[in-house]
C-alpha cells in the first residue's frame, strides 16, 4: 500500500480525532482489520460484527506500534498517555469508513479494474483471469474469496504505482451490495458468470439475485465492457441492464462471441476448442469450461492476449482448494467439492459424478444454506435429481439434507443413509465403497464436509 496521511483519512471519513491533535504530514503505511497482523505505522480499523468487536483490540494495536485506530465507539482506558503518539479517529460506521477510504485510495491510481460476480464459479473465474493477465501485466487479484465489504477494500489497498490491473471478485447477500463494491473498485470490465438461486434467505427470489448481480454491469462506464454468459437464463435481462456500449458473450451457444466447441471429457481432464485453438483444462468439472470461457473473453477480447497463449497458461492451471478436487485412492476416486453448495452447483457436481468412470457412484450431500422459505423444496429436488440420474447410493448429512433423502426415496432410489455426524458418514462410506467407486462429497461451507474427506482418506489409506 502507498501511504495515506491522517488528514486524508479524516477528510474522506468525516472522522474526528479524540483527545489529541495531529501533524499534517503524519501518515499510515498500511490498513488492517486484524490486530494480530498489525505492524508499525498501520491504521487499525475496529470492525464490529455479531460475534466480534474490534474495539476490544485497539490497545493491542497500539502496543504493536500502530499509528492510529478507526473506531465507532468510545475506548475506555485509565492511561491516556498512549494517545500522544497514537490517534483515535472516531467515525459513525467503521465498515463504511473502510470502504470510503478504499474508494478514495483506488481513485489515486490509473489502473483498470475487472469485477467478477455471479452465483457460481466466481473464484475460479477470477483466478483464471488473473493467471492469464499476469502473463502480460502487473496484476493485483483478491486473495481466496476476499469478495465482501471487508475483503474488497483490503484488496484495493494492495494497489501500487506499478499496478496495471485489479481483478476483484464481488459477492453480497443484500440488495445494493454489488453497487457499493462497484463504487469502491470502479470496474471498467464487469464479468457475470451466471445467475442462480443463492442467498435466498436475504434476497428472497432468484429475480432479486439477478437484480443484485446486474448492478456490476450497470455500474460500468460507457466505454467499459460487460462479459456475460450467453447460455444463462437471464442473459437478455443482463444485456439490457448493461451501461457499457461493449458486450462480450461466452458459452456454447452458436451466437456467443467466445464459443466452446468439440468438448471432450477424458480421464485426465477436459478438451475444447475456440476456433482453431485447442484448449485443455486439468479438471473433470464440466462447468469449468464456462469459467475458462469467461476468463478468455476478458484476456483476449479486452486485453489482447492471444488464444494460443491462453491455452498454454490454462493447461497447467491450479484450481482453487475444495472445488471439484479429485483425489485418487486404491479403492475409490474422491471428488472433494466441499467449499460451498447451492442448488445449481449441487446438480452440476452430481452430473460430474455420473459422467465419471466407475461402477459404484456414491454422493455424500450436506445441507445447503441461505435458501429461504423454499429450502425444503430445493433439497427435495436435489434428491429427485439424484434418483433420476440413477445414482448408486446416497448418504446425507445434516437436518436439511433429510429432504434430499426424501426426494430420492420418493423417486425410486433405494440405497440411502441419513447421518447425524461426520463419523457416521465415514463409517457408512467404508461399508459402501467397493472398487472402483467414485464418491462425491459436497455441502455448504458451514457443514465442514472436508472433515469427512480427511477422515475417509485416513481410513482408506490404512
């Protein structure tokens, strides 16, 4: 991060320094929301959530020689001597102030910004875009899933004078969230991977999901570029919402600008073509073709990186952890797809399971969260989907997943086991696995399904 003065922070946030004055040339060298990572000269932002309160750690920040702390409530201490060289800046809302500072900081640099949102595939697409663009440009890309009101500002603060492009994933579960994140990042390119039933607990309807994701393409300047999935059910609506004059499409639809053809699944991965250029992805998850197409639409369609160069880079691409990760053992092939789950990604993962070679296809499915009042129906439909694809065995874990089991049973699937603990799931799997088996493990993040994979592998490798 390039330094900011205390005066700049006060001007941007409307904050006031408590108990002391400051010098105009006083600067902060970095901004942190985690007191454990504070370094000398940093600004500590005391965020407050349902389960934490950063105000409890302001003194910790001081002890680590932070320059200042951004607070929204009074700090009570008997010893105020520390305030002589440590500034307390009080604002109404520290989270909003963090975003305002990031928006100001971003405006100091002439960088292009690529925003990525959607219901599924955001992180993989973002990582692919960064991998392709970094072959030619100086890139800053959000870590892991740093995609919300905290993660986006922290990514923006990593921009430096030599940065060419910011690649930023964006996610929210409230209306107006993407608009706020777009205000912070000022994207000139907006990528929408797809629209599906996610965050329905707060967004209520799939149409509201569309409304929220479309804020990205609505925020673009006239000379910006929208990159949209031509095969998505909301394609026409997204196209209408785009404020940019340039719209680039991707998919397998014949009218897509970047169209995948000659798609072939092999045991080592997926092959496809764009025009005369042949691509290979080291994955067996079909929807990664769409993620790659979105990335190529950006790298070739906007930044001029050749298809041949993109093909060379993607053949060795490392997919994010816990996303359709294949683990081979002597007794079974395990698909570790535990990062998260919603109805569309669940169906996609089950379809991949069915497409793989093996005589005994077993799905271990956990609860899907944030699906609102129709949660039971969505889970039931997943069960019916399993039965219709002739899955060999189904193991469910969690209270909501009982409706997956019910949907499967009502539609003719017989080998069903409902489990209450990770240990029970592993025990059932050990009994069900008969080589050559293929096992899919998937559920929402809070279900910690990766613990099942870890324990299963320990048992299988004994």
